[in-house]
């Protein structure tokens, strides 16, 4: 059994890991790169022949884990793609949206898009859904099981057993105390190797209770200052958690009728999927006892699906809250709102997720005084704050607990999905707390298990 790394080795995005056995070859995830240099990286040929891949196991539907699946199919992959049922629904939303963005890029640049809607449809002709704990055989002699990762709806980590070995791929491991998701399941048995994310491997999130206090503080602040609260949020999971938290705040902590705009077509569609698959969710309060029996809506909320509806937000004077994609401030409708409101000192920007190197979000997070949006220099006059407790990723302590939740320490741990400082810090932590051999692989490297 051999594992090789073809993405997410020098940063967080571009997940793509290959497991070779005598029975065939399996990819775990096939995502796009985001941030600095991503345009060129995503268009590079795969470092392996897609025709030689027998199956793909998908951990969850974020673009950095599924975004190159259509390219994989387009380039010759003809095997089966395994994922959970909610993951299938959300993956379609993500990939169709990505194809639309690529089509718009083509109209501006006349460069051939990475893939189109036909390629997206080809992906779903190859998808087979499996349930959590439902053993399946992606290639002959290799048994696989998906376990709830607690990261987003339908997310999983995968264990694979064959040739006398057992390995696990984390995908992305969820945060603690997420109000709408089950907890991350523990590892089972003795692992010969674990490929583990390290997005926040050298960082601790603030306590869960603090995130609600901070959110209440900022909502009160914009009411008093008559300002705008901009929340750039990933369409899947982060948006739903924020809507749920605001719903709780308006019921229990703060009475206000200020408008709250959900300005993201993908987030609106994804929220409908969350409603449909609510049997996979777990709430920390009895939401079904409310009059509307809905956990992601409230009287103040206005969903702006069309472009014209989005533009109408400009007719509203603050105070108001705008939740919009993209979460890294590297595109999407949030850019228009940033351009309009960022120079104003009564504006507050709340960063609630990871910001990749090279994105406007990372620049703002690191204290830039001006940023370039749509080719123009925009002054950063707004108040900037972060709530990492809203992150869908577990922090250092959560990852350590998960990695040591099996029977004994894994023999080997491979760290991926992290900036260099996060991986190096996490490596030192693991070497001091476990008996595992900890490796930070480079792109293209292979290891025998």
C-alpha cells in the first residue's frame, strides 16, 4: 500500500491524495486551489493519469476538496465517486456555481474554462452515495468506511483497510461545540497511518461562549453607530451556523428590527439543503418548538437571490447586517459590499473563517490599510474583528484528541492542509504528545505504508 500527495501540501487548498493497492488506485478528494497562484495551478495537468484511477472517495463538498472532479472526469477518469447523500446534494450546488463562475471568466478573458456544466453533469453520473458506517469496496480487496467528521453537513473522514493495513484520511475535522452538527466521531482501532489536516494545527480557538458574546457586541455596536456589519461567510456551514446563532440572539439576547441580508445564491440554496437533511443535524436547543419551526430564518432576514435584489441592498441605509460570499473575500458579492462600506469607520467586518494567502481577506486580516477590489484601491477604514470559534475546523487541541482517539497512537501521521507555520508547530506538538512518526510531505512524494 502506497500513499502519494498531489495537493494541499504547501497550503490549505487543492486536496488530492492517492492510495495505491494491488487491487487498484483510489483518490481521496480532488479539490481546487484557492488564493495566490491558484489560477495557474488549477490548469496544470494532473501529475498522474486520471485513466489509471479506479475510484474517488470524497470527504466533503467544499471546493478545495471537490473542485477539480469535473476536470478529472474531463481528462479521462471513468471510475466511481463515493460520498454521502448530503455531500452529493451540496457538491452539485458547489460545482454548478463554480462552472458558472468559470463561464463568466471565459467571457471576460476568452481563456478556455477549466470545465463546464456538461463536465459537472458527468461527475454525478459517476457518483454513488454511501451512508456513515456503511462498509464499501472502492477497489478489490480494499474496504472503506465513512465516519462523521463534524465539519459540515455530510462531511466525513474515511478509514480504508486492506493488505493488512489500516489508514485514515481526515478530510477536514470539525470544530468543537458546533450548535448544528454532531460531534466528530473517534478513530477506530489501530491506525498504520493517518493523513491529517492542520489548518489550525498551531492555534487555539476562543471558547464557544465567546463567539456569541462577540456577535452580540457587534450587532449592538452597529445599531448604536448606525453602521453596517459585513460578514464574509462560506456558503456551506459557516453561513448556516451564523444564521442559527443570530436566530438565537434575536430570540434570547437582543430585540432589534434591523435588516439582515443573506446575499449569496449558493448559501441560500445550501440552506435549503440543510433544511432537507435536518435528520443529519443536531441542535443545542429545541428549534422545532418555535412558531415557524425553522432554524435558519427569522423576521429580520431577507434573502437576495437575484442580482437585482442584491443591488437593492444599496438602497437601505445602515444599520444593517450583510452576510455574503465568498468567505475568503476573493470573489463573490461580498466584494461589492466591501467596496462600498470598507472605507467607513462605522462599518465592521467580522472574519469568521480561514483566509488563504493572497486573498483580500488575508490582507485585511493582517491589517492592510488599502486593498485592491475590482481593480481599484479601497481604503480600509472599517473596524476589523475575528471570531475563530466560528471556524468549521478543529483547533490544535481538537486535532490532537481526534488523532489519539483510536487504540494507541497511529504509527505514522502525515500533515497536510496547512500553512507552513501551522504544520511545523503541529508537528512539534504531536512529537511531544504521541509516539507517532510525523511527516510533512512535499507535492508528489510517495510513502509505503
